[in-house]
C-alpha cells in the first residue's frame, strides 16, 4: 500500500512539474510567435497559443479575432521580450518589453492562463481604448432615474443646451438617437452602417467624433447612431459607451452609477462573479432555463439593461428546442416590434431560470418568440435577452477588462417575482412599492390600469400581504382565470380588470 502511495505521489509531482514546464515553454514561445505573426501578417499562426477566453478590449471570439487582424496589419511591432513573471489568481502576468519599427522600447504586460495561453495583451487593449491603470481611481459618480429598473441618464451632446434623457442600454453597442433629434442637435452624418435589431437587421446612419457630458464626466470622440425612429420613452440610448471605458458599478439601492479606471479592482459587495463574452458588441451571459421541472436548456443571453422584461428567448432558440410545445403554458400573446420587424410572442412563467452560476430564480416570467416571415431567417448569434426586471434585483459591477460581471443582491431581491394577472404585469420596485408594469398583448385603456400605477391591494390582499406570502399571488392568478379581479390604487380608487 505504501509503495502504491509513493508511486501515486511521484506521478502527481511529475504531472505538476510537466504542467509547469509546459506552461513555461508556451509562455516562452509567446514573443517568438507574436513577432512571426506581425512579420508575416498572418494571425492563424498564433491560434494555438490563444486562450479560449482571449479578448481584446473586452471583445471575445469573432470580435477579438477581427481586432487582432486589424492590429497585425497596421501596428509596427519589431520586437518583444519577457522581462518578468508574476502568478495571480487569474493566471500569470508577464512584464514584456516592446520594440516598435522606430526602435522605441516600452514596457507592457500580458496575461496567460495556466496552460501558458494568452488571455490578453495590454498593447492590443490600449489600441482599442481600454487602458489598465496601476492604481485605479474612482472617476465619476452619476445619479440616475430608476423607472422600474430601467436606468435613465441626463446627457448633453456637443454642448446642446437641453439635457437629453437617454436609456442606459447594455443591449446596444453604442449611443443612438432618432433622426428628428439628430437634426435638432445638428449631428453630422459621417458614414452608414448595418444594425442588428430584434428579429432582423436595418441600415442606419452614424455621426462620429461627438462630445458628451454626463454630470461632471466629459467624453470626447463618441460615435452616435441615428435611427429613423426609436421608442417613445426617452430621447435615445447610451449603450456600452461607458462600459468599454470604465469599470461600471450600478447601485440600484442608491440610484447611482460609479465609474472606475480599469485595473486591479476589488469588488466591495459580497456576491457572485459571472463570466461574460462579447463576440459582437454586446455582452453575453450564460444561462440555464427550465420551462418545466427537470428539463434544462442551456443558452447564451444578452445582458440587456435596455429591455423592460425579465427574459425573452429568441426565435432560433425557441425553434431548435421546441419550447412552445415543451409544456409551456402561455398566459398572454402579443408581438414585439423593432425597427419595423414584427415577431409574435407568448408570455408565461418558467419553472426556473439561472444566470450561471447564480442561484436559480423560481417562477421567472418569460417570453418565447414565435415565428414569422420576417424572423425565420434571423441569426442573432445568441439565444435570448435577460432584461432589467431580473437584472435590477442585483447591484451590478461590469468589468469588461476581466470579462466578468459581479452580481450582489439588493433590496429588491427579497421581493416576490413579477407576475401576470389578466394580461397585466405587476412587480415591486427598488423602494418596495408594488406597481402595474404594463399590459401584455392589448391596447391600454385610458380609463383602465396604467403602467406605473402604485398598487395598494389586489383582490382581498394588501400589497404587504402579497409581499410576505407570495403563495397568495398564485391564488389570485387562479381566481383571475374565471372571474374579474378588483385592483385598489391611490385614494382607495378601484379598477376592475
């Protein structure tokens, strides 16, 4: 027995030593490989030493490879040498000396994983505007308007006197306004581009090199997309503009966004860190959906603070997994329209959904996208979108430099999930008020229950009773299938739905 243990220990040590040697050899090859790539202008020569999570300025997959190709074609790298190594919890940081075509030498750093494969090279990130500081600082604290979890920021563009109310939308890769507002501000169109919208694609105009002011923070050189039309709420959107330049902390308890330099950042709140990818301009979170108990569907979902729902599954994911015939019981039918592309939708409750590795959320409301002639050929590249009604249950720190998002439960986390009664969706806000969030699949009645109305009582139960005993919500939902439900709002006014 002792002999076998000695052999096992010896084998383990040999394995550890072999792994360390392999890592050292791979890291040692890195300068030679990189230099060869820049000389031959061929990025395929480096594919074997790139980590699966290799990123450039937060972009991963196809997005990272596209940027790598552009850098290799245009950057004058002449020499690279490793000067020192430092092990960290995320991998080994290499201090490297870079020599350009003019023989100018600079010190930089790269991160390799436990197999010696490249995760990031700071030089590449800086070319695309992501800079890591040795001592990260807090750069700005910006107040926001919290509308049922949706974040609205006051923004000034190019010194335009009137502040604009822009939706902070991580489901969009940049800023956007409609044509009428662009004309009023005097935005100059510099190019055209294709934009992905829910269900399809559309062509838009773009204005480059604009300046924006958020509270005390000024950002120059900003691109702004110009859409023919946009949603009625707000003046436009501010997408991942902030996220690409700062570690972005969203505090729903205080309605503040704090912006920090990229660098060695320690999360202040206890919570869970979730890996993200960004293959095409928007951040993607891993998720696991159970429509009914016992059957799990794994997918990749857009991290979308610009969406007012909990979760939507896009048509390709719904079709591939046959979700509409998986035991799902829709409670409301409607349609989503984005830039003229209409798609039927079916809303109901799932058994549970988890942003991996966060704990699963039981009974999460979901929307499944049905098929139409406009969306059957749509290939979004991800499986759906996680909206702000789920996301706003956490205080969130987005760290694109490390391709991760840190989630920490906030005050809303202990409140029951959103729920639907007679096509009306209800839910609690971050200060503990029960509200009507909107109506699904029907036109709003001017004399009926309006979105944003604060609810005092549903049927026989007060808002406080419903919050403390969520089982009462299911009782009301079952009753609503057979008879009208009375809603009590401010001043004891009642509305029957």
